[in-house]
């Protein structure tokens, strides 16, 4: 809709301009302040210029009215244009709000260490990433979703040791001395029991088996992580193993050396990341010759850029903020454009239940398990609330809110709007097919505004995706639902002389609600 408006205005004005949306729809659906920017050039007042420009649209079929108000040009869309667009959207629901963008994007998110089950902190980035993936694909972007498996380094050795000691203690009944650092939680003992059944209890008799237990445990954890993600409707196109990339370390390191941005000091190899804004230079090779954690990121991003995407998005936890500058510096030193990498940070979440802190999970070891919360509130509620605020802001919510059956529970309120539409159609005895060709004309102000709001979904999606602020979509869905409920409560629908017009209007609202919910991984309910 907005694109059609922009093209129509550009055709008449033959100039670039800014298109705005008035807060008060009584002024119009769109507005432009172009007259103010032309005042100096034309040596006329903005009011005079606006009056003159309005005359160019007298024969427009898209606009019902084009008026000048204090130098602004306001555009009110015609009923024919809105009706034509609504008819197309109802008949082509799968294509509604879609677009054609040719940019290719590699989107990496979650990438939690495969050393334990997913906790609630992982869920926010997971839901944000999956929703960006869905919306971006709908808008025509060529997006690939990827999970980077951190299966190299000390954390994997610690996983194997933790399972080994748990098996020794619980399976072999031998007293063990636990190290200062190990993975806590009942899941470690569950893994030890599973290892005993699958690999035999003798595996806990020799510490040479720790590496084998590390690999076995990693694979078990990846299976569990995939299952946790599937419970909230998330599947990845591909998984990339950090360990498998280390065979390319020599090539990646040569690229760093060729950039003249490495140096030796204290037996270590450093990169001059301060040259690109990092607070200090970083070590990539330790004194004993082992690559550091940063080296893993170097290899991975070298691998990413070799695949030739137009843009790269990483979703990281907020605690990784300090990694951004050093990783971007490394990308630059590898010879790539670091500006192609975008990092989105997801802040932690504070959960309450009945006003009290949500209980930690003994199984996870002092974490709130994502799977526990999903069982408590459901996937739909979790997905919606995690998208209700910008990802880099703290999110606090009480899970008991989602047990309410009123407007305080947003997902209930939206689903109720969609179910209400189906209920009205059932009550009328008509189907969408029966009303799809009815002319939407002479609607009252509330009906016209509701129709316009339902047709705004395409630009809401584009704005939400481009700004990476998906709360704009959840807010839109809540507002559209509230408008639907208000219209229903204030207007007779079934049995009214305008019944078929109202039904078509409601059908359009249903298209937008279903499409919007689907793009954040939620299936709209037909009954409540």
C-alpha cells in the first residue's frame, strides 16, 4: 500500500520526498512536508506551494482527498483503492505482506554451548532469531539460519570430566573428589546413567575415556537442544561445528599475519584490535601454541565470509557486548568488510510466578530451564512476550499473566479477536467466499479506520525487520485486535444492512492477524 502511494506521489511531483503518517487519521492516511523544503527554491510560502501541489492530484484514483494543512500535504486514500487491496489480500493470503528483496543473509543465533540444556536466557535470542528468519523470508530476503556449535576447548573437556565423575560416584559407587569447576545439575547424573546403559559402566573405570564421554555427551546435548527448540517451533537449516573448522586455522592465521596486525609479546601472539576501537589488543595464540577462544571466532567468521553472503547477523547474549569490537577487528584483518557483520544483543529475562521469583531447576543446576517455562505457559505465550520489548532491554514478566482470560493477557486477547471473527462468520451462515467481492464503500469512520489498519501489516513488517524491533509487530497485533473488539462492541454486524461489508472487513482483519502471528511462530486460534 505505502509503495503504491509513494509511486503515485512521485509520478505527480517528480521529486524525492518524505512520506509521514499523521497521528490523527482525520487529517489523512499519509502526509508530506515537501512544501517546506521547496520554499527557498520557489521563493514562496509553504502554504502556497502546498495548495498548488494539491491540484496535481485532482484526478487521482488512489486518493479520495489531497488537502493542504499549514503547509503539509495530506493524502486520504480512496475507498476503491482500499477495497481493491483488501480483495487482493483476502484472495492471496499467502502472498499478502510479502516482498522481493534479493539480499542474502546468514543469520546465526542461539549457538549455546552443548554442555547442558537450554535455559530461559537462551530462549530470548532463539525466539528473536527465528522470528527474524520467518519475517525476513516472507519479505523476500534469502536468509539461512545457522547454529554454531562450540564443541572445541575447555568446556568440552569439562563436560566429559563431569560425566565421568558423576558416573564414578553414582554408577560405580566410588567416592570422588570434585574439582573446583565442573558442570552442576542433575542432568549430569542423568547423562552418566544414560552413558552407563549405552556405553557400559566400565567406561567410568579409566580416565582415558573422558574424551570419549565428552563427544558422547556433546551429541546428547545437541539432541536435547534440538528438542527444546522444536518445542517452540524452531528448526535450523544448518549446524556448524567449531571443532570441524580448526583444520582451517593455519589458513586463517596466515591471513591475519599478512595484514601486519599481529605481533609477538610474552610468548603469545596478539592482534592489534585497538586499531579498530577495541579497549585492548587480544591474544589469539597462547604461550603453549594453543589457539584462544577468539581464534575460534576468527576461523568461524573467515568461514562465514568465504560463503559470500551480502550480510551477516549474529544474535548474542548481552554479556558478549565486549566481543563485538574484537571480532569485527579480526574480520577486518582477515581482509573482509566488517561492516557487513551486524550483532544484535539480547538482554536477560527476569521471571516471576505469582509475584515471586520463578524457581530455579535442580536438573539444570541453578538455571531456569526453557523447557520448564514452555510447559508452564506454552510456546505461544513465551514467543509473544519475548518479542514484546526491544531485545536489548531488560524483560520482566510474571508467567501467571498468561493464565488470565482478558486484555491483560495479550496472546489471549489477540486469539480471541481471531476466534471472534470465525464465530461471527458461523453465526451469519456465510463464508469468506460469499463476501470477498462485496464492495467496501460508505463505511463509517471506525470501519474505514479498521480497514486501513488491517492493510498496514506490510509496512509494519518491513519496519520491524529493518529496524530489528519486532515489538513493533506485537504492538500492531494488539492494537488491531483492540480495534476489532471495539468495532464489534459498538456496531451490530450479523443482521445489519451492511452485514456483508462488515464480514468482508472482518475477513481482512483475520488475514492480518493470522499472517502476523504466523510470522512470529504462532498459529491463530479459530475457537476459544
